[in-house]
C-alpha cells in the first residue's frame, strides 16, 4: 500500500493566530488549517491542495514562525476529489 506524507511549511513569517485542526483529523482539499498573523499585521489563511489525515502538528497558537517552520505533516488519502 502506497503511503504518501506531505510536510506543510509556513509561507509567511509571523505568529500562529489559530490552529484549526488537530492530530489524526481528516481534512479536505483547501480546508483552512492555520491562520498566521504576518509581521506586517495581515491575517493569512493556510490550506493545502490534498486531503488526508493530520499525522503531526508542530506548532501551537502564539508561536512565532517563518518560511522554514514546519506546521504539520499530512498523510495523503490519495482520493481524487474536486469539481469544475
């Protein structure tokens, strides 16, 4: 059985405002996973284009992050979803 895990990195530097998921949760493509308050003060949403199970959360609310910070890992469920 093929198992594919993806690492989710923060695309912005700033502070984790909200973690919207938990370990072992199933998440859907483009579901909001985190809100990051950037260093410029904007709130940015983080989502990913795959569905699957959150295998590890590496950050918590209030934590400082940058573009090298791993936010989570997700095990792709390899289901093709979406629509036109």
